[in-house]
C-alpha cells in the first residue's frame, strides 16, 4: 500500500463527513500482492493492487489561482510487478486514479524502443525498478531500471481534477466527442471503457484543448471553451470514481498543456 500521513492539514476521512489531521490514510493499494490479480488501471487507486512499492515522486506543477501550487501526480516504482505507476490526484485530495505508465508486468531487459507511441507499456520490460524522480518543468520522469543497469526517461500525461459539476443534459455545456472518425483513443463503447480518463485526456490533448470531462462512466467530452463554461450549472456530489454521472461531469485540466502537446507531436 501507499500511505499518506496528514500532520497539519485536515483531510476528509473516507466514508464520513469528518475532517482530521495527524492521521494516516491509504492513498493506493488494497493490501493484495500486485502480482496475483488485476492492477486496477483506470480506477480508484485505493481499490488497485500494488506490488512492492519501492520509491515515490510527487509532481506539483499545477498552480491554482486561489490556493497556489497543488500536487497533480504521484509516481510509484513497483519491484514485484516491474512497473512504474502514476496516481493522478483529485483536486486538493490524496486519492486519485491509477495507471501503469511503464512496464509490461513481465520481468525483462530487452532494448527500449525509443520514441515509439505506447512502447512504454506495450513492449518495454523493466527489471526491479527502484528510484524515481519527476521534473516539474519538462514533465519528464526519470526511473532507475535497477537490475538492467540503466536510467530511463519518459514524458508524462498530467492533469488535475477540478471536481464534479452539473451538466445541461438537453444542451450540453461540454459536447461529447465520442464517435468521431479517426480518433485512435476512444475505442469501443464509452460506458465501462478501460482507462477511460487517460484515453479522454489523450483525445483532448490531440485537439489542443485545456479542459476535458468524463460522464456516464466513460463518455469523453471536451471543447475549446470548456475551461470557461464547466461551472455554469453549479457543483455536484453525484460523480462516481472520477467518471462522472448521468447528469454530471468529472472535470479535469491539464497541468502543462504546451509541453505535453509538443511531446505528443
């Protein structure tokens, strides 16, 4: 598991309306060995399985105009599963969505196919990765692939949750982009789509927009003016697991869109 200790700032105790400090809470991992089951990619990190976490690195590039700099992502190296995981943190929260960003979960040391899209998770085999550090200026993450005697660098996809907001069902503030021809990321049926938030982020980045929303448990929506209109119907508490609801959007904003657009090409 990944634990967080709040010494000063009061945080909400999961499953209650109480806030407290000087407590320890679980940010990722359900206590099961990550080698034995599903990694839980695309879901809440507290329900995911983590395999021997070795090191952590926090990225804090997102700057909120009201509260200042906020952490956006937590990067984790796993020794048992030979992977690097990312935890995209919810707004002013220690919880978030987990994704594998490097490693196939098979121990190995094949040469890295540099510059190939999705090679980090589809073909690159790591061997006991340990140390990790994130560069908040460039968005690159550096990983010590320890047993392979090499240091790897990879760009990252970082966004921060802006919370849960009501949507106008009859005249959506943020239009769905599902079903558009030629989109390589929005595959299959939206509801229940694996890793729906990250896939929506990539589809949005491809269009050059700043903000995107997920609703109906997977439907991806974005617009050029999404960052200006997403609050118009007011906030809501009906979103589920970062995937919105029937009449609500889980809204996200990129931390460094210019840099990520350049890396995406």
